[in-house]
C-alpha cells in the first residue's frame, strides 16, 4: 500500500475514533431520553395541576429551543384513569410522569416506584393562624381603571405575527399591597397554579433564608454534605453561599444543550445524589456558571435541615406559604423525596406576587421578620462579574445585561430579578416599591422591560408593584 493510502487510512481511523469518543461523552441517546422525560413531566404537571389542555401544552413545549427538532418524532398519551402521561420519541425512548394529589407530578425511571410523600397537603394548607400578609384582592378578577395600564395589559397579551410568541398566561399588578389590575389567558383564573420554572430557585433562596433566620444554616458555613467531608476532599471547602451564587466550581455547568452535566440529573430518581457526586472543574468561588443542579444541592440541604421529605413540605407551608397567604401552591419532589428546587414549583399569579412582596418588604411580613435582616441585600449583591446574585438576577452589577435592563426599563440599580428557563421573571424595585414578573414563554428581557412602558411613565412616581 502506498504511503498516501496509509495516511488516508490512518486519518479515517483517527476521525472514527474521535467520533466514537464524542458519542460516548455526549451520548445523544441520553439527550433524547432527557427531552422525552421532560415533555412527559411538563404535560403531566400543566394538565393535572394547572388544568391546561394537554395538546396545547405539548405544542408549546415542542416549540421551545432544544425540543423543536423532536416535534415530528415525539408523541404523548394521557392516561386519565391512572393520572399519568407517557411520551415517546421514535418509539424507542420513553418518559413517564404520574400525578399525585397535592404533590404534582413525578417522573418514573425504570421499574422502581418513586418515593411519594405521606403528607396530607390539604391539612398543611390550613394555617392555624391567619396569614401575616393582608389579602391583596377579593375573589373577582380586578379590571384596570387606568387607560394606560389597560393598554399595557392589552399589549402583554397580543401575539406578534412571527416568533418569538409571548404566550402570556397571567398579569397581576399590585399597588400599595392591593391588586389594581389583572388579566388571565383563556382557561386560567386567579387560583390557577402556574409553572414557575427557575423562579423556584428564588423560593429555595427564601427557604435557606428562613433557616438562616432560625440559626440552622448560614451562607458562610461549609455545605453540610457528608460525601464532601473527607479530609482530602477539596469539596469540603464549598460553602452554602458558593452554592447559592453558583460559584462552587463543581462540574455542573448548565448549557441547555441536552449534553450538559447539570441536565443529566433529571435522568435520576435522586437528583441531588447525582449532583453532589460530581468533582471540581474550577477553584471554588472563582467562577460563576449557571447551574440548576447546584440549586438542587441546596434543596437537599433544606431537606436534611428540616428532617426529611415530609418535614420539608411541612416546613415550607408553615414558615413561608401560610404566613404569606399563598394558597394555590404545588411543590414537586423527585423520586427520592427531595424538593425539586431547580424549576418545579407552581403557584397562582397572585401567589407569585405575594412571594415578591416578601422581598419588596425586606423579608418582613405583617411586622414579623421571616428572612434575616440583611438577607435581601445579600441576595441582591452581584456575583463576581455576572448579573446573577444569589437565587435572583440583579441590576446591582456592571454586567452588560444588567445595564441593558436598567436602560430599557428605566429602573434603578436597586433591582433584583429572577429569570426562568422559559423567561418567567420577577423584578423587585425597592426605590419605587415595584415588583414585576412575567409568566410567559420565550420573551426576551428587552421585550419584557418594554411591556409596561406605556403606563410606567404615568405611575412611575407612585409606589408601584406588579407581578406578571
């Protein structure tokens, strides 16, 4: 064989070896399994908890980046009797999620049945004492009286001719602690629990804040993870704050590619066990990278501090939801009984507004301090050179995205925000007493900031709070 043929053969062999190695590393099959399970879970939750049309949910979900390429090869079935949803891709990859009263949906991986909490959630919802936060509205939908505000709400529900579509689900505007306007998409009302996506991370922040106020956890303490306690394990230096700020250095970077290690946790029953058993790829505290799996470690810390799965749910209702008067809340748990802290909490638009009030009022509700006295400022401080803080995005940053939000929305550096995977957002503006949040799909920060521009000029100098 001539030399050039040997070179060609060698080159082909190297390329094939490289492709094989990439296949082992990236595992396309794992990515498809992840997407299939996520669709089953999403349709299950929105159909059985929110009461939305499964076909509409499926269509919206499959229009999201990352799922779009699978829209023609994925299908789903709803089993109303078993209260479950099964999705399949190419008939080869299957995902299943089942609904359980008060607990939402949980994915099933393999033959093993997931752990189901034994709480009577309806009993937990009934507080022994009245809420500390006064009710923000009566049972009827509050129509806007300000023409500019009405025009802004009209715009929020208008759909552009071409993508990206807004798909706004609800808008609630609160002024001086009372709803002054709200609007809902067809099929959604004042009590409809709406998927919070990564706003759930902000609720995890609040639960850590409650534990800090009670002296059970502090951000500066080493993360209480038994797997990291060996003397020679460098992860023993990871503090709770590193997890809150996503600067742990763990190999859990999130890229939304389907191949990242953060997303792989959703292929496991015990999501937090997967997360804590990853190694370091960067020095602790020196590098920010968004990571849902990092927040899931915080969920495990909450579980252990509370005393277990059932105690976690009781703790959340007793210390957070009931004091705020949040009634239409569903917290979902993974197959091992750990709170799904990354993105699986649902609450009505009014309840999300009430949660925002907690931070607007510096962690105090009805004269009682729920969060540590410096908690809100601590959580609004920028992490390294990013526009992320601790459980929230922040405009107290020189990051271009933060500056862009300040410029476009004409809001000050006192703003905290949380943005979810589907671009649900909260903005807390302490200078003007304003909170904005957006339960919508794929809406950019710029577009979100402009939604209320029409009436912000009218009401800008008044204490204002809005939750969308």
